[in-house]
């Protein structure tokens, strides 16, 4: 029978598998229930004569248990990283049942799942290693740097060759040659001996420079191939990770169950946000929607389930709610100010709204957010000019608008 085994089990190393006692295997919690997943569960004999088959199914059970733990670990890590909490107990139970069924009825699929889970753990480190290697190559094998080094060596080579030509052109007197022949050559003395030593030194240096130039030129010609090989390895590791993420987080039916739950929660949250008039609640809703929109590009991380038109419609509705909340909040804060309120008191009353000038309001960028707050304050100033004449609010608002415009940030 073709049963899956974890990569570390004795079978993979060629050693005979250890066969446990039947009672010992059945005392492992969950194993008896696991055996019921097989099509022949009704007629399956739990006897000593069938011990080998029981042991094979026990190894499949152990493999499924390992896979369940690995999946729960990577899924919880993913959800927590994305700010989505953890798997629910019913989702864990469903996954355990799903893997047990795979182990019994589709062991090849279980092996693929094991491989994908292993890739999720190993691929990120491989990608980091390849990226670091590629960065080192780009730094050390810069074409311009290598070419500049070769040019410097070529200039040095030319100087050595010039020195050798000058040495060859040097002439000695008859007396110097006689001295060298009879005495200087034996003891390395005299001008001719020194001259020959210098030529030998220059010749050795020339050979070294030639060798270095050749090595640099070979490296220059091979560096594109080395770089391409490293890029291929990086692309392969990245593709492997993406494939594993798609299998574990998107195609997997329990992962889909988790995603459907989170989509339902997101829709309820979006609907509730449109019922609120609190600027804090509305801002958080916009920030959450932004994060969820970014996550939707990752495998198995679309927790919105919105069409492009749905997303645009929600953004427009939430933006209108935010504009309304800011306008009403400013007007309410101004109306609550007593007669004779000072500039400092007015600014404190409006601080929650003026601080929005330095943040991203809803889906606005910072510049648009600042202009939006200023426009709302200008409208409030015009309203105060007609409805609160004699209170000084219009004048104080003008001053506040001037400070915000110049500072570019909220007023402390």
C-alpha cells in the first residue's frame, strides 16, 4: 500500500521501519478514529496477522498529525502578521479531518502538502540568501570598477615595459664588462649585476601584471553568466514560495473557509462603519480598508471579496461620511464654546480635527487632507461670521487657519 511518510522517517533512509505493538499504536489518541477514514474500515482486521498494514497506516497517521501542526503554525503566523487573529477551533477541527482523509484516501496529495509546507518554512531563507548573494555580486563585479582596474593595470604594464626597454638600451664600458665576467657575476656585484637584477625584477612584475589582467578580463566576461545564474536561483526560490503560498493559503479548502469567515467579518465591519458618525471610527475603517486592499494582492489574503466597483463605491461612501463627520464635529465644537472663549480654548476644542491636517484623512493623501481641513475651517469661519457675530469666533478661526496654513501641521 502506498502510504505517505514524513521526510525524517526511517523508510526514507533505507532502514527497515520500526513496527510498534498494536496496543501501543491504538493508545495514541486519535489513531483509532483515523483508521475509520479508510474505505475498508468496516472489514479492516486489527489483528497481529495484519500488524504490518496497521503500522503502515500508523505512519500515515503520524504524518497527518505533523502536517496539521505545521499548517496551524503557518496559518496562525500569517493571520497574526496580517492582523487577523488566529484560526477558530472549528477551523482547526475541519483541517484535522481534511488531512486525515487525505492520508487515508489520497496519500500523494498529502505528500505534496508536506512539500508545500516545507517550502513555506525554507523558501524565505533561500530567497534572503540569493538576494544577499546577488547584492554582493553587483557590488564586487561592477563592470565599471573591473574595467577601471584593468585600465590601471594596463598603464602599469606600459610603465614596466618602458623601464625594460630603457634597461635593454643601457651600455657598459669594456672595463665594467670585464669586471662582471671575471668577478661581479660570481658575487653579484657591480653595475652590470645590479642592472641584471633590476631586469629580472621588472620581468617578474610584468608577468604578474599580465596574469592579473588576464584574470580580470576572464572574470569580466564570465560575470554576466554568474549573475544570471544567481538571478535564476532567486527567481526559482521566489516561484517556489509563491506556489506553496497558493497551495496552502488559497487552494486549500480549510484556508478558503478561514478566508470566507474573514470576508464576512469585513463586510459587516464595512456596513457598520457607514452607520457611524464618529470620526475616530470612520478613520479606523478607512485605514483597515487600505490595509485589506493591499493584502488582497497576496495569495489567500483577499479578505474583502470586493469587485473593483464595490471597492470604489465603499471608498466614496466612507469619504462622504468622513467629510460630514469632520464638518459636523467642528460646528458642534464651536457651538459648545461659551461666549468670551479665548483663542487657546477654541484651539483645544478643535484640536481633534485640526490634527487631521497632518494625517491622511480617510483615503486622502497628506496634502489633500490638509487642504480639506482648511476648507472645512474656512466654511466654519464664514458661518461664524454671520451666525455668531460678536463672539469673536470668526476672528479666532481666521488666526487658526493662518497658523495651520503656514505651519503645515496641526496646532498644538
